């Protein structure tokens, strides 16, 4: 006990907050696995695939609707108050997200013509459209939460970020315990609980539309957000496009099996996210570029080591655990999971590099790397998806993560070298006090 206390006292605040944030993400991710177990046991592979088609596939669309504003909210948090940032988020929703949603109507129609939606019936299509409408509010929700991250209030950040997932899991547990789980009820519960979580976060942070709009702040938020958005969108396209397109190529059962494999491959992600999320305010507030580089390098080593240990543990046990926990119908998830695991390590490390580039006001470099990953994903899916199905999707996804990591590492090493030579700096122009 004395050794533990001594160890805690010797940790700096970034390490403590990284542990705290990673723990919070681990809890949230644990809830995702509870959801996976409940949906698999109660609905089977077809039902799990239906939920993935109608809800899971809208998550990446929701990231498209954000236009990078949550990243800007975190970056400018120490310079701009919450009201001005949030009003920029609501204006971005009206001027960019809603028009984008309308322009994507042909894509929605194409999605709903796929085999999975044909099997699922009309109700599945209605739920899909309902979740797309709901995702328009994802940007304002995450903006108010990420602003808390930017000012270093990680307790409220983690609590509000996790709240929707906690509520979704609670709804599933109730349906499962009362033996009333159906696909429609699962989707209704997901919709209601997500809405409650987002409304609560916006209310508690006083982030609803109102006074405080500033054209100058909006321009700054938009400029940073768009530069970050291209990379974020490319990253989540690489992360989810396989499932998004599988809807049109495989039956619901195969989609459900692949969704299970993709979920399990993210076991290490909460630790990586926790370390990366906790980094930003400390890098932004560091007194020197030498301190910034040191914090980033320590975080890279931590994530690379921890993620590798977790990935190897999953690879060693998945063959026995997946059929035992999820049932024999999910045994087919083991092979795509093995293929996805190397890519999972790559994307964990990438999260630190993306945060590092953004902290030095270089979000466009992260975007370039993620665009390369997205291009690799598109090429791989064109070649492998139709003939090899879920296995081809897994190969493509894993390779694309490595393409992104290699590109990110190149941009980071180039920037770090310039910083050490005094040719670049982590100091960024502050917003005028009048803002």
C-alpha cells in the first residue's frame, strides 16, 4: 500500500488523468460488450445484424455531420467561452450539417436497397432514417462535451460522454431481463436513451441555442474544424466503411458476425483514447516545446506497449471465448477478428499522433494521413469485398489502419524535427480578449 501511495505521488497530473480517462472509457467499452452479449443472445446473428444496419451504420454519418467542431471546441476551450463555441456549433449544424444530410439522400436510398435492409423489412428502413435525423445533433452534443475536455474538466467530460452509452445499456438490460427484447424494441430503446443522454449533456452545460454568437469566433472554429474534419471523417470512414458497405453485399447474419468481430477488436481502444484525450490540455498549456514533445513521446510508448499486450491476449483466447460467450453462431467472428487485431494496434497508436498534430495546430497533417487511409480502404473494398465478403472487409480495414499510421508517423517526425530545430513552435495565436 505504501509503495502504491508513493507511486501515485510521483505521477504527474497528466498520468493520473490519463489513467482516470482510460478507466472511464474502459467502463464505457465494457458496456458495449454487455450490449454485444445481450443482442447476440436475445436476437441472434440476424438480429444483431439488423441493429448494426439501422443504428451502427449511422454512427459514421454522424461524424460527417460534425464538421470538426468538437475538435475546435477542445482546441479553443482555454481561449473562448462555452456559449460562443456552442453557438458556432449550432450555426454549423444549420448551414452545413443539414444541407449535407439532404445531399446524401441518394446514398441512404442505395443503402436501403441492400440485402440486409431487404431482409429486415420496412421497419428497419424507418429506424435507419430516424437515426440519421438524430445524428444531426451529434455535433452540438460532442462540442459541449469536448469543450470540457479542452479546459481540463475531465470528470464532467467523461461522465457526460459516457452518459448516452450508460443509458443505452440500461435499456438493453431491462429488455433482456424481462424477456421482451425484439429488434424494434432494441432500436426504440437505443433512440430514446441516446436522445435523453444528449439532451441532458446540452442542458447541464447550458449549451442550447441562444445568445453569444460571434462571427469572428465562428470563422476561427470553422477554419480549425474543417481542417480537422477531413481527417476525422476519413478516420471514421476507414473505421466503419466496411460495415457500411457490407449491408449491401452480405445477409444480416454475416453482418452481425462481422459487427461482433469489429467490436471485440476495439478492446484496447479505451486505453488509447484515454491517454490521447488527456494529453491535449497538458500539451496546450506546456511551458516549452521540449515539454510538449516529451509528453507526446511518453504517451506513444505507453499506448504502443499496452495496446500490444491486449491485442496478443485477445489473439490467444478468442478461439475459445467467442463461441462460449456469444454462442456457436458467432464462431465465424474469430477469423475476421484475427485479421483486424494488427490494425487495432495501429489505430491505437494513431490516436496519439492525431492529437499531437492537432495540439501543434497541424490538424491538416492528420487529415492527409487519414485521407491516405480512406483511399486504401476504398481500393481494398473494391477489390476484396465482393469476392471475399467479411474476410475481405477485415483485410482491407487492417491494412488501411497501417497506411494511416505510417503516414501519421511521417508527418509527426517531420514536425517534431522542425520544432527541435526551432523552425516550428507549439505556441499558437491566442484569441483576442474581446472574443
